[in-house]
């Protein structure tokens, strides 16, 4: 049964055809006969208690140009759509949070929102991992540089530090006790102790790759190792990491089993876990990526599995 799908995302003209996971979802939806609509974050509004969206029907294709609009756009009640895919890239700033508040007003008996707006507000991609103590490495969240130095000493004189609102490898530093820049780095990343940051034990296995594990409805469906360049400690694709084939391990499944009940409770159906060695380091919920890279490495179609899941939810609502 064809459905109308709205994709809340960054400008469609900036989509990277060979990398963008949202593009893969849109392409798969069109292949199945669904109508696809583009919605920007600023296109969401409310008239009283009714959530509205300015949406333009579109098509995407692996060509140049890679998209075209099929109409000039119109204003729709959110319930006009069977599913809304919330795929706006980080950061999860104030405007993003306001959008999730508006999306929470949608009638969940008529429209399925992926991921749940309430879950998106709850799950800071760094802090959410703290709910799973059996999965994470030794971790500290603090404003204070003295606490950071003490923690680093406890971890053998080195650690990773990162801002709570960073994304794509932004603001992540590997620091060690003999670095003469240590004081300057800690002052900079904490903004002279005016913002909290996360510190974690440095995990040497990161040199073999930072695993992006794609999880659907609590179950792992694919993964890739993002291997950092020789001159960098970050494996993020945005900063030059290379994706290589990776197996889903017993430890990966163990971590997913720890997360599954909480993810279900929070409506976080499609997430990307960052796993280094045996440790969970982040839970990506806003617009997890990596699907196209895994598809190419494993000869699979993860977007088809996600589309199956969304269709099943829509069919359940239409009964």
C-alpha cells in the first residue's frame, strides 16, 4: 500500500549521493511506490494545537542533478503523512529541540515519527550512553579541569575529551600528561570551566577502527569499522576515516541487548552505536549514517530493512 512519507532534513541540494543515509531511505521509499516529501526544519509550525508542515513532493535519483521537485509545495497537517522521518543532522540545538516539541503534538495513532521526538530530546548522543554502565569505558563528565587531570592520571596519563554537543569528530582531543598543550586544550574545550565536557579512557583498539553499528528496533543489522588516518585519532568519515568491512560480534550483540529495553521505551528505533574495542562510546540518534558504506561493503540493503519496519508501523496505524 503506497504511503506519503515526509523527510525532515537539511537542504536536499547538499545531499551527498554516495554517502547520505537519508538519500538511501528516500530512494528506497520511491522504489516501493511511496510519495516522498521534503521538509526543512523551519517548515514546521503550529496553528493552535495542530502541527503543520510546508512540504514539497520530490524525487531523488543517482544522477546529476540528484533530485527534482514535483510541485511548488503546500501546507499540510502532519497527519497527512503516514510517516515522518526526522533526519535533520546535528547539532541538536534550540531550534532542533523546538521542532521535536512540535512533532510531539502529532497524533501517534495516525502518523509514525522515526525517531520518537521525546526520545530525541532525551538522548544526548554522548550522555545517553551513561545509562548503560556495563557497556561504557571509564567516563567522567565535568566542567572542572582539575577533575579532568585527576581522571587522566587514574587512566594511566592519557584520555579522550569531547564536547557534549559535538558531532562528526568535532572537538575530540586525545590528550596525555606529557603534552605541553594540555592546559590550553582543557581550558579551550571547557571554555575556561563554563561548559561540561566528557572524558573517557583512551582505548588503543581505536587504531584498528571505530565501529559504527546500525541498530534497528534494538537489533544490530550491520556495521563498519571507520579506520583513522595515521596522523589522526578520529575515525569519523567526515575527517578522513576509511570504512572497512566489519562483523557483528558477540560483544556487539551483548551491548545491543543491554540497550534494547531502554531504546524501545524511548522510541529510538533507528540508532547508530559507536563501539571501540569492547566499549560503547556514543549512541547516535539524530540522523545516524553509515548505511550506504555498509551496503557496499557487505552487498546488502539496510535501507530495505528500515523501510520494511516503517511500512509495518504505518500498516498497523491504518487498520
